[in-house]
């Protein structure tokens, strides 16, 4: 059986909440290793390392979301793990979820990364399949959300005409749960450390999409306690905006021919 490694980045999280996530992960017969990458100022969360399959790494400072996950990914590459899962600390799922995804990935060797269907804790769907963003998409969502223009823009960006009941190969998926074939990292690279937090998942998924399929897989689901903290926290908003500047500086602001082509391809696939 192939080895599957999972990395979860933690920072002063509620211990009981993370225990729920860890329980979801460990409830499997698959050969797994769970890496808890701790960006907290003190190592109080070391108490979560209670199983032989859990490996705790204390960074003693907040190195950022992507850089912390890279620690786990590098271990996966060095250990020869076939798959690596990037997961948020507020994800939970039913028994059999990992087994289902593993079987699918084993049968579909052209898939490099997979995101399952994601629900809020109240049972409502999170629309995490998106087009590659333009500056208008991100500005409209954050600052003009109640205007008719921003609502129309967001409906297009969030693919509101997609029913979330079929597999979709799209270059823009959330990083709250990424089931990745480890070998693709050798071609795509890891998380770009220039992003402290936010948009690093879009950047990585886009790069993986350049070498393999990056799909939404609706046959299984997870629950994500997503809080949109940057909408309420001024400091996080600034970090989010800085990440957006870095993203568009890297890929192109208003002129991005690859974005245009990839987004058109996704829209055509939905219309079929």
C-alpha cells in the first residue's frame, strides 16, 4: 500500500477543534503519516502528538502557511511517499473518505491534485471551484460585494452555473484540502514562500495544472469551518491584499493570455 503523508499547519489553535481533525485523519487503514507543523510562538500544541503516526514540528515562529506546509511536503518527497495531503486544521470528514480518494487517484494517473466537495458546518456548499482570478474579481468581492456589478462578477468567478455534481478539471481550487500526487511537485515546485498567507493555493494549483489535471471530485465531501477572517481582521486584510499584489505581479494583472485561455476552457467544459 502506498504511503500517504498529510501536513496540517497550526497556530495557537483550539486543541479540542484540532483533535476532531486529527481523529478524522487517523481513522483509516491506509499507511499514513501526519505532520503537525506548528507556527505558534510556544509549543503548547505538542500535546496533540499522541499517536505513533503523528510527527510534530515546532518552528518557534510564524513562517507562513505555504512555507510551513513545504516542510511536510519535503519530507514526503524525501521519504518517497506517493501522495501528500495539504489540509487545514478545521477540516473533518467521515470514515472512508481517504480510501475513496486514494482509490480514485490510483485509477486516474493523469490527475495531479484533487479537491473533494466541501461544506460549511451548517451543511451549505462552499463554492471553491473558481476561474483564475482577475484583479476585478478580488476587488469586487472584497470592497463592492453588495453592488450588482460585483455580484455578477462574483457569480462568473465562482462558477455559479456549475452544479458541483460532476468532476471538473480547473486550475483554481482551494487549498483547504489538496490530495496531491507527490511526484508532481518535482515538476510544479512547492508552495511559493513569497506568499505569507492567501493565494498561495491558487498559485500552486495553477502550476500543478500545467503538468497534470487538477480536479474537483464530488464523490466524497469534507466539512470546513471556514471563517473568512480577512473580512473582519484588518491585519489579515492587509496580508490578503499584499498576497494579491504578489500573485498578479507574478502572473499578470490585466494581460494574462494563459488565464484567458484556461478560464475559457473551464467555461466550455461546464457548458457541455
